[in-house]
C-alpha cells in the first residue's frame, strides 16, 4: 500500500476515484468541490488536500484532508477535516491502516460526516465524539421567544480582527450567510451554511464562539435568518447542551475530533460542509 498526496497535479486521478467511490454524486459536483478546496485561502502554499491509496500501481482509495489553520490562546493550530473516504471493496481491509497513516501527522483532525464503519475505526484511532448529534430549531417559532439585548449587525459595522473579517468575507463568497452578533461591547462572528431538507431552506451553524451564544440569543438569530429566507436552523449539540422545548434533537449523527479543541465552540470553517455541501 502506498499513499500519494493530492495536489494540483493529481486533480484527474482524484476525480476518477471520487466518481467511482461516490456514484450518487455527479462528476461536476466532485470537480467543483475539488477546485474549491484546491483554491481555498485556507490552503497554505502547496499543502496537499488529501491522499490517494495505490496498490500495484493502481489507485484504489482516497481520503480528502481539507487543511486550515486556527489562532487561539494556545497559539496557531493546524486543522484537518477528513472527508470523502473511500477504498475499493477488494482492498477495504487496508482502510484502517490507510487512515492510521493519514492521522499520524501533528494536527487536530475532524470527521463531520462519518459512516457507521468510519465511526468504529475513528474510535480505535483515538478520535472522540465531539458532538453526539444536532438540534433543529424551527425559526418561525423560535423567533417569537423573548429578545435579549443582543442584536445582529453587518460585518462592515463590526469591530473584528483582520483574520475574522477575512474568514467571514471568504465564506460569504462561498455562499454562506454571515453576520456579527453584538452583545454589549462584544462582537461575535457568525457563519451559517445553507441547506435544504424536505424542500424547506434552512441553515447549519458553521461558526459561533459558543453554542450557548446561539441558544441565549435564539430569537434575534432566528429573525435574522428568516429575513434571509431560511426556516430552520441546525446546530451541533450534545445531550448536555439540549434544552427541552426549544428544538428537535437527533443524536444519531455524531461528529468526531482527534486532538485538543474547545467543545463549547463550533468552528467548521473551510470544511467539507462548505466545499462539498
């Protein structure tokens, strides 16, 4: 088994394996997604965006490793989001070894859409559940909750670091809904991805300083999203986060992390949720 990093020169080979591994998605879907990842500002230099697995000179597997960076109290942190993991059935017994090699590098890894098989392998490789599932908030209903003093303001009117402002601008260009929640003197950046469920347009929380920030200001956030034509909001959550009576919970879609991270915060920027929908 050999792993070959995917960079700009491997576009065609990567596309071929993705088409074979995920035939429910079109070639144009994967081509557009790969192009977004390869040209993302979060990709520093010629950093690889995944690995192709070869046996006997033939590509038989792939995993995307979408890179980005974070700045925090502990300094700079490399983040890698695992996505689109596939191995041909004949060689699937080597899949755990493949992933073990990929996650051996020094970084924080996330897996936001793991299959049941991937969940079992993740736990053997040191991944932990980041969130057990998510809550869904029906915005026409939650918009009627009592308002707090916080309000949603535009990015232009906010006091933000250059890094935060650039992240919001870049995600807006990628089709996300972005804003800033002003709570007194504090300005909190917010990013929501667009999605559709049962023909209804909605959103998923991509960036918030804390899950509690969304719940405590649900009325004002709900009204902002309604004005953008969205009717429900999904947010990653654990059972301990959930509050009875304000949302519909589903605990069968966990997300995973390997490495130190702030479990109260949500940060799926520059991830498969943005590039692959």
